[in-house]
C-alpha cells in the first residue's frame, strides 16, 4: 500500500516466524523457488484461472522480497535467478528476460534501498554485523567444544565486548543482538561439533535428494533451491533453528518415499 517506498523496518509479516522483514523475505525466496518450477511444469496445460494463480505465485514473493528491504534475501534471490538459468544464460531469450526483470526491480526499489547496497560494509548496520561476526569467530575459537552456550551470544557479547555494541535499545541500553549469521549462531551455541553437524545436515539434504519423475521432480528442485536460498540469506539473518530448513528437508525426504511407493 505504500507503493514500495522505503522504511527502516521493511515489511512485517504476521506474528511468529514471518514477523521480521528479513525472515519474511527468506520464506518468500523459498516460495519463489517452488513457484518457479511449478510454473515450468504446469503453465502450458493450465486454464486461465490456474495460469493466473501460477503467475501470482511468482509475482507476490518477488514483490515481497523487494519491499522487505532485506539485503541478504535480495542477494540470495539474485544469485538463485542466475544459477537456475546458468545453462541457458547466454541465450537471447534468457538475457532479455533477466534484463527486463532486473529493470523492473530497479524501478521498484526505492533510492534509499539502492543506497544501502552502495554503502554496504560502511554503514553502521554493516559495521555492527561485521563486529558480531568477528567476535563470534573469537567465541567459537575460545570455546571450540561447547561454544558459549545455547542462545548465550547476546549476554556474552554484551559482557565481553560492550565497546563494540553500536546501537542502543528503546531503553537506552547498549545490548547486543543475535549474530545475524546462521553459522556464527550455531558455532557460538554449540562449538565446532554443533557447527560441523549442522553443515553436514545441510550438505546431506542437498546431496541425497534422489532424482524423481513428474511433479515430484519439480517440487524437489523447488525445495532444493529454496534450501540454497535459505543458506545464502542465512549468512545475514539469525534463522538457524527456524522451520524453513527443517520443513523443506522433511518434504524432500518424504518425496523420496513417495517416489519409491509410486514405482512399486
């Protein structure tokens, strides 16, 4: 309703896992990946209403990602667009589509959001996150086997690095936030063992998803790319334990069993 004008909080979703604009945008990246492959599978054989719904399934997550003002999700979204079209990236049709898409997004994004990309790494928000990451790595190295404790990043950082808290909360207190990075989050929570297990889990999900036929193949691709998008965007948001990854992984695992059942 605000016409893509810029606000510091981006877009807020309903209470829960989607309320924060960055977390909402990550879910929209996953939704876009699913819609992208569903439209490939079903668009030609669909009627007007079905085609309209499929198009909305592409348009609505994209506009939400743009409106959310979350740089991490926007970077993940751009990466996924390029990688999903990598094999045909130099075809005229693909170049024109991506160029038109990029032009439309450029028009929609307000100048303030473009400035955030220009100032990335130099603005105070970026500087704060770099400090979280730098000291987060120190925490992991200092407590390699256990980390500093589950969700103990905030009190630990506030106690040991108070001079590097650049923002104050509504009460005027200098209190740290979560590290804005899923790997730093897991590593400080559980040390190297937890971090290795987390990385192994993500890698195993991406590696063991079987090739399936028909609609399941397109759903598989959508969820797999959604996990890639989640992982990339998660380098800028603290969502390691959010259900985005776990639900996608569970559905991918179920699709393997469904595929085996259909073969039988």
